[in-house]
C-alpha cells in the first residue's frame, strides 16, 4: 500500500483506498515530488507530526505499524507500549506552552530501535517512582525505565524543544 511523505512537515498519509493520489500535502500544502511515495515494510524509520491531543497516542501506534515487518515482534510490541506512554505524557503533562504539535521519530538500526518524542514543553527531571507507595504517580515512566535499554529527557534542543527518547536493543537483528 503506497503512502506519501511530505518533505516539509514529515507527515505521512494515504487516501481511503490506500493510494496516495494527491500531489500536495494535506497539512502544509507543500508540493509532493514523485519520490515522496513510500512503501511500508521496507521502511527504516518513521517521522510523524501529531496534534497534541488525546488521539495522538493511537495515531502514533498506527504510524509505528509501518515498521512492524522490519523488526522483531516482541520489539515492536514493547516499542508500541512505550511510544503510547511518551506521547500520552506529552499530551497530558507538557503544558500549554508545549505547542499544538509533537513529533515522533523512530529509527530502525541493525543493533537497536531508537524512538524520540519531541515537543516545545519545558521538560522535566527524571524522578523515580516511590517503591513504598503503590498508588504513587510515575508508573508510565517506570515502565519506560524497566523495558527500555536506555532512555532520557533532553531539554533545550534547537527551537526550544524537549526530547524524551528511548532505545531498545535488538538481540537478533534480521
């Protein structure tokens, strides 16, 4: 099923029938060159921009599906869970100054999968979940801490962005 990816805003889309027949981006109006056509399965990554609203987590999981065949099933399922958590955190906790959109970047490499979620929020300090209080907050980031090979929060990137990223090591890359 062919998709089109806008070289300006990075959004990927297809029409109802699964075919990208339009010649301009439906988000920013940029003219789409012929090489903007993409085919899922052979993808080496994903870059998508989402409105910071509750539906963004589900949309991000759908976007992640474009790399499903390129990685191991368990890695995909873990990545989908962690992507959901990071997107939901941006939507719920980044605050009104974080902007209207967030960006998901996923890179499939031979030895690992790297995921970044960026917004214009002020960022946060990594705080461990208090073990003694099972009702305490930070369960989502505790899951990220537990399942990811590595993760971190980086604030102050170019354009005032905050990036929360994680990596999952690939034990049996194909």
